């Protein structure tokens, strides 16, 4: 009897504890917070072919682009390939602070994923489309150090690659100019890279459970991550820039990272990116855009270079972010803890005028820092 | 949609019944809208966004009608911009404005890249004077 009562109290206690933890999970988010959380989905996104690239979505082009991506044939020395820096086993990045091909590059390699969602490419948005961004490393003397002439010559002399090319572009490379060949290879590389999409994550499951008011499923999401999420959409204001399903608004901002290049000089950031666009023959406004009405070119037509673009870099997506360190355009922050510490104690004087009012030192507690990291790890 | 129709009708009357240079019909403009009318100095401005609902990170355009309530001349030109005063930044894009008919303009290439409070600004120019007409928008 005695034991029975004791046992009953004990199990009641467990029930109460379970019930109250359930209640605290359910009521954690206000209506505003809930709306903000739901805005980071759904995932995966619906993707459509790129209208500026006539082989986007073409299976033959995708297979050919995959070969090219792995082949050393695009590098002058035949020693490097896209994979040198965009390693599929490292989330299509290289795990290095600064990337290195023929020689060191001043920037961190961007992990390749969900590229159909980008409006701009590169840390400075120096390209407005994926095929142009795929040509860039072929020509960069520090990366593959090639040229249109070199690539065209090699392609014409390589029977299997020539055949592959013809199957997609309806002519042997001997019938195309060097420049056309370069751009077409960029388009095949783009078709392949568009297929790299990150899978659904614990965050996506949580978001869906929240959307469906399924508390049982929502409770599978760790409490620490839930608390971190609350900071992310709340006082951290992270979601203002890391917005939407891909956790980026696709634009440029100053997150208080130094912009002196490791090799000396200043990284002009977005300012330099717009200058590159103004000079490039490969933008959506140029003759290589396959869409005759140049429809996707609206951003390029209206982009405005201004003083505030100095020191701005593209807001990176946070999908898969636990796999893509080191972080920031110059790889200067090694771990997610470093990043969260950076936001927690920002050098406010370093920030541009336009960053003020938005980014402030968050002065997070030890637990808040851990919570924010726990959240980022679920993306 | 109904707004668009009224807008077109008001435009139609203006141009069919009077010489092209005649002042934009303010009565027509006022009837044409509910809530998107702005007034400052001699100007009454009405605008419609395309698409109707604005979304963070999506480009949009505007159709704008401007009339004067005191018979003073219609504006020669118009500039459209948007800023986020709380964050002290503007848009990353510069809109292009076309004067399609007396008192009627279209603007293209606007994009608000953050959720929160924005000021949509119309700088109306007539001769050497510029008048700023602004309105607050909240983007979720
Ligand atoms: Cu803002």
C-alpha cells in the first residue's frame, strides 16, 4: 500500500513534469515569432530552369557539366579542377580559410548549393548569373589560369568531350568560336551545379510541425535549438538579412568583418562587384543571355553603385552552415562559435553608418551563445 | 483590379475630353482609389503597385498619377526611392521613371530587401522646385 502510493506519486510527478515541459515547448513562440519562423520555409523550394541558359535542366548538359566539373582539362596546368576547391565531400567547398588554386586567392571558397535561388554570385556579386560565375575561375590566373583559346583548342582536340559538346549544342566545337565555346561550357557547368540542393533538415521538420500545429513533432526539435531560434528571429535580428527559406535576402551588407585583404590592400566588396558587372560581357544584359527579352535582367539594369557598397559582402545562406566553415568572405572566423561571438561583441565603430541601428553588439550570455550555435547546427 | 479599371477610365476621360496638356483630373483620381492617395502642397498623388502585394526581395513597379488641386502646372519629372529610416539605408537599386502622359508616370526596378518599415518617397519636380511626398510602408 505504502509503496503503491509512493509509486503513484512518483509517476504522477513524471506526468506533471512531462506535461509542464510540453506546455513550455508549446507556448514558447509568440504570433510574430511564429510568423517569422514560418517565413524560413518551405523546403525544398520549387525550382525552375534558368531562362538565361538554354541548357538549364537538360539532362545531357547536366551529365556533361558534371564531367567538366571534375575534369582537370579546364586548368592550364591540367593539375586543378573545380573540385580542387569545391570538393563534394566538403559541401562543395575546401575547408580552408582562403582558397588556393594555382596560387592563393583572397577569398574563402563559397560552398556550392541551392544556386538557382541566387540573384548574385560571388561574395561581391560580380556575376548576375551562374554560367558567367562558372567561367570566372577558368580565366582567373590564380584559379585555373585558362583562356577561351586554350579551352576551345583542348575541346576541339578531345574526341569524347567534342562529342558530348555536340550532343548538347548541336555542333562540333570546330564550328564554334572560342568565346562561344567558353560560354557554352559555362552553361553546361551551370546546368550541373543547379542540381546541388541541400536536403531537408531538423529545422525544416520543426517548421512544418509548427505550421501544422503538431506539437508532438515540434517537440522532437531540441529545446536549445528552439531557444536559439528565438534569438535568431528576435533580438539577434539575424533573420532580417538571413531571410527566407534560404536564410539570405540575396543582397549585400556589412557584418563588421575586416576588409583588408590578407595579401594587403582593400577588398572593395560589393563596390568592386558592381564595377565588374559594368565591364563584363557575360551579364544578363549582354548577348549571351539566351532569353531574347532579357527578362531576368531587371536587377542588373537597376543596380546602383554607391559609397555604401564599400565593405559590403553578400549575405551568405545559412543552409548547411555547420559544414561550410571557415566563415566570412575572408575565412577569418573558423567555427560557428567564432561567428556567434563576433555578433555578440561587434566592433560598432568599425561598422558603416548604414549598419548602425541594425547590427549592435548582442552581449549574449554563455547559454545564449550555445543556444544560437545549437540552432545554426540544425539548418 | 477595380482600382485599375477606374484608373484607366479616369485617364480615358482626361484625354478624350480635353487637350493633352490639360491638368490631370483630380476628381477622377480621388474616386479612383481607397487609401493610396497622398497629398502635399498643390499635389494629389495616387499610386498602384505591380504586383499588388509587395514581398521582401521581389522587384516591383508603380503606376503613378499626379494632379494639382489649385490649377498649377503638372510636374515635369518624378523620382521614386525607398529608404529604411530605422536602419539608415536605402534600396540597393535605382528605379527608372517614365513620364507616359501628362501627370502619369511609371516606375520600374524597385526592390525592398528587408522586412520592416520603409518610406516610399516621391520627389515631384516642377520647374526649379522639388516637393517630396512620402508614405510609410510596412513589409512583413
Ligand atoms: Cu533595413
